[in-house]
């Protein structure tokens, strides 16, 4: 599979999930049948920011050759 296509699709998918978790954590909790509280809301917002950060990393590194000396941290 083409790594550029894989990195692009994973960055779009994780970006959408990250934005949804960051800005709509109560709605996501209600979708899964959980009662929203402060701890779960904060946890989902932090997880959303983590997903969005990974999405930005994948988007920026989609053209880089994975496995070279400069892209080794991306492959780990």
C-alpha cells in the first residue's frame, strides 16, 4: 500500500476524531450511553488533543521517506 495514502487517510480520520473529542466530549459520552461528568469530559478532551497532534504529525510526515535517519522517530 502507498504510504502517502495511508498517512493521509489516518491523519484525516484521527483529525476528525480529535476535533470531535476536543469540542464535543459530552455528546460523544451520551452517544455511548455514559453520563457526562468532569473526569470523563476532561479525559476525552485530552485524548482528542492527543489524536489531533498525531494527525498533524502524520499530515506533515506524509511525504517523508519512513525509515531514514530523519524519519526514524516517526516510525517508532
